C-alpha cells in the first residue's frame, strides 16, 4: 500500500521523488537508503515488485514471525547501505527489488540451515517461483557476454546482489530463532538420560497429544472393551 500511495502522489503532484534515490557515495544520496525502496520509475516497475513482495512477505511473516520485522528492516538497511558504499558512481538507484532479493535469499537459505522439512519445502518453493532471479545479481555486461537475453539494461544489479547477500547473512544470524528441526532420541547427547517409560519420548514436543502420561499408562482392566490375548508356546500347539 505504501509503495502504491507514494507512486500515486509522486505522479499526481509531479514531486519528482526519484531524485531521492540512492546516489552512491554522495551525502545527498544517503536519504535514499530509506526512501529508495518506496520509489519506482513507472507503473510496470512498481507492479513487477508488488507481487513478489506480497508472496515473499507472506511466507516470511507466516513461517518466521518471531524475526520477520527484524529481517525486513535490516534487509532494507543493510542492502541499501552497501549500494551507497559500493555501487557505481554517477547513478541513482530506486525500487524495492533489493528487498525482494533479500527475502528470497533469507527464505531459501534459512530453510536449509534449520533442517526443518516444512521450511525446506519453502526453500524449494522459492526455487520454483523465483529461481531465475539469480541472473539479476550479475552485471548486464557479463550477461551480454554469455549471450543471456537481457530485457532491461537500466536495472540495479548492485541492489539485487547486495540485497541477496544481506538476506543470506540474516538467515545465518537468525538460524537459531523460531522453528527448528525436531530432535530425536538418537540425536540426544549421550550424557543426557532418556526416560523410555515416557510414551512420547520419540515424538516431537509440538506433536504431543493432549493426553497426559498418567492417562496413557493407567490400568485399563476396568474397560469393558479391553481385549486380552493369551500366547501359547509353539511346542504346546496342536496340529
């Protein structure tokens, strides 16, 4: 909503807000570290960024709600700061594509690092939906040299690259926050005792039923539907 409102008022009031993008190593371009993500060149540019932000942002806040706001904020701050420090001079960088690459990098590598099957599935989904964006982190001149079809020459590949790297870094920093892979008995340290009388000792704590241990182990002989089995030794069986 914020991206579309800024775009509307910029066009309707002719504010020329694109001038407030990131201008590498210029003091006046420092404001772009915060403002550039809200600025877009045209309607096509804005629309192409809106859908991925909705998809990736939804996945981020659903599966990583504990660190979602931090990841979103630091992705913008770190990626844009690196653009200001290291990108080519004499250019102005605008658009939210950097945050898209940051979220894609975070979701992909975080699912791998946590070794959780659900989050790994998210990683595979990111690969399926946005696997081709990896080409966007390479310079246009390099893409042309390898005869890759380039549809736009004025893209900020530096913004893509530094956004992607910031997402990977955040995935590592927050790897122990939020959902983790279940720990099974054979993965427990040998110094720790395992109570095998616990009927749920091999079960993920999140999957443990509401039933208490006492309810499971209590004598069920009073139950009218109890079935008792008698086992006859093989040698005592009749032909």
